[in-house]
C-alpha cells in the first residue's frame, strides 16, 4: 500500500508538492494537526467510527488464516486503520518523493517505511506481548509530547504563508506552553524523582527560550533559531559588515525564459556571472537558504561579481512549468549558475539546502574562469 503511494507521488512530481502547499490546503492540514493535538491532550477521544471498525473487522475476520493472500489483505486493511497515526512522516516522505520525481526512489523509500512499521509488530507478536510496556502515567506524558509535536507541525506548515514575526510568536507561545506542561513553574517536593527533576529542568529551559523569542519578536526579529539577533546585531546599513536581514531583496525577479535570457545577456555584456535561484513561498529550504546561507559574508563575497536572479514558481503556472522544464528542474530549491560568457555551468547545480561555508566554496568553483580550449576557441 505504501509502495504504491510512493510511486504515485513520484509520478505526480512537483505538481503534487505545489498542490499540497497551496494556502487553502495548508490551512486544512494545520486545522487537522490542531484537532489531533487536542485529542492528545484529552479534550476528546479520537477513534474511527464504530460502524467502519465493525465493517473492517468483519472483512478481516472472513479472511482465511494461514495464507499469503489472507495475510496481505489483513495487513492492507490494517494500514488503512493506522495511517492516521503516521500521517506526518508519511506526508513528509511523499512530499520528498514528489519533489524528486524518482519513481524507483519513491517506491523503495515508502517500501522501507512500511518495513519499519511492520518490524516492531513482528517482534511484539513473536514475543507474545512480553516486550510491551505496562500501562501507567508515562502514557499521559507521551500523549502530551505528541500533542505538542502536532502543534509544532501546524506552525511549521503555516510558516510558509505567514510573516516571519508571526511565525516566531507562535513558536514562542508553543515553547512557553510546553515549558508549563513539563513542570517549569511547578514547585518540586523533597521526595521528587529524578524524572520529575529532569522534566522541570527542560521545562525551565523551554520557558526561557519562549520568552527570548517573544523579546525577539518585539524587537523586530523573525528567526526562531536566533531569537535575540535583532537586539544584538540590528540592521547596520551602509557600513562594513552590514547585516542583511532580508536576503529576499538581494535578487532580481524573473518570470519567463525570455526574462532570463535578457538578464543573462545584460550580465554578460558587463562581464558578470549569473546565479538563478528557483524559489517558492511554500519551500522551507528556500527560506533557510535566504536566512542562513545567502546573507553570510563569505557567500556575499563569492557572489560579488554575480547577478542574482530568482524565479518564483509559487503559482506553478504554465510559464513557471516551462522554465522548470527548460533546465529539468523538479522543484525548488534549485540553483543554477551561468558564467560570464552566458553559458550554463553544467554539473554545478545545487538542489536543496546547503550551508554557507559549503555554498561559498561551491560558488567559487562553479563561477571560476574556465580554461580556454581548442573547442571554445
């Protein structure tokens, strides 16, 4: 069942990723994860309707035991029942498969995931239940942890369409709520266990981090990984070592192949190289590149004589698809380099997120002057 899902996702290619990342779809998924989190916190019990459970049980019960076909049918039905429990991991895997468009990779990756799901069941069954932990208060803590994970996934999805400051405020609120849940504001008794003390310690850390993010938001920050960066660095314009807060402004926007050819011609006339960045609002790795890679001083120095172009393929319309197909790009983030002669530097394409130091070295190699050969002459 999962292998087939991987093949379908790979066949759909970037179109599936674009569909899954439309604002309306993201809001629906966000609402779903929030609803799932409320169930984890005990607001209500979430289970499949009894009528559907009865039908599936009846179908499963009619299967003949001891046959390969019967085992497969029961396993396929079981996957339909438990799919909701692994939805985040499954959706993430399907998204990667859709982006790569590799059918073999898509099928084998989801097949491996299904084996990973099945192996623990085989181990538990072979041990006749001896490996199962006993029920206890720890299960409440586990449900709470999954509740916060679902809320984190909801914020992560909304981050693709919300302003950075709003997203950071939501992360701050989630961190503070998690800190309170872990006992960060609770007074420990003298006979507290080591687990309770450890939980309170992590709770205090979460509270401090959440408050730091709130301060960062008030100061104009938007990066949860550097919550106080706006307070310590600020924006120093017109001075050496200035901090670029919005790398999105470093690019010249293009839409079509005609726009790209025009900009490459202008750059070549000035003896400059060209960087073409395929971007989308829903592309998390694209925003990571703009937050951590492009503003880096070493990267900016490597791109000092380079015209930086950006093709925003968020709409995924016919013009976007034509430009993507021209270079065989499945989706963002993908970066393509052109020399000062206007020719594409094949073999130096960057797909996915790359750290600043590695990207700077890659840029220097990709845009280095090419040796003159008999063919080029």
